[in-house]
C-alpha cells in the first residue's frame, strides 16, 4: 500500500480543513510519493518551540516525552483514488486547493503561496495516471499476443488464400 512504497518527492507541513462542524485548519505533516499523499500528525521538528520545551522536560525528568499528535494516525490519499486537484486560489499569504477523490470526497488544503504543494500533487497525479495507462496498454497488447502466438512445440498453420 501507499505507506511503504514510493520514494519521497516532497515533505513538509500542509494545513487540512477538518470535516467537523467548525471546519478548523489543522496542520499535517505531509509526504508526497509517486503513489500518493500521506497525511500524518505534525512531527516534532515541525514545531520548533514545542521541541525545545520537550527537550527541556526530558532534561529535567529524564524520561521521553511523546511527540505531539496521535501516533500512528496516517491518512493516505492514493493517486489511484484521486480524481483531480481543483479550486486553486490565492488569498493573502495562502494558496488554497481541493483534492477531489473518485468517490466524490473533497479534501481542502492550504499552504504558503511559495510552497508549491498544489502543483507538485497535480504533476505527480498526472504522472501516476500516465504510468497506469501505459501499463494497461502493455498488458492488453501482451494478452493479444498470447492469443495469437502458437503454443510451445506447435506450429501455427495458416490457410493459404490459394487453397480452397
């Protein structure tokens, strides 16, 4: 699945609008691979101030402090289920965009304008879809060749147009 595959093409913070009634913007540590987008709770280094506090606490108490966010909560948005990246809009210092999934679900994001997340996600999604289309064509050609190719040890006999 997406969690273990693909090389990391882009990594950093994105804000995702929550599905709840208040629709708050929540920071997510995002990893873009050639298979899709992974959303995780923010890492320690994403919050330098919190990291300093945790280091101080560790020095005083001599036991590890768990990282912020809920460990193990990884949400995957695979390109195989992604339809498009939509509604790109610049407002103030942010770039807003929506990832539309094939089942109709829409996921809203925002990031600093110069971060380029929307363009990178779109580009990787198009590359993924192109790879899948090429594989589908190759697969159907191989099936056609198997239907036409003679079995090993057999020769293919064709009727000559001159024989009646």
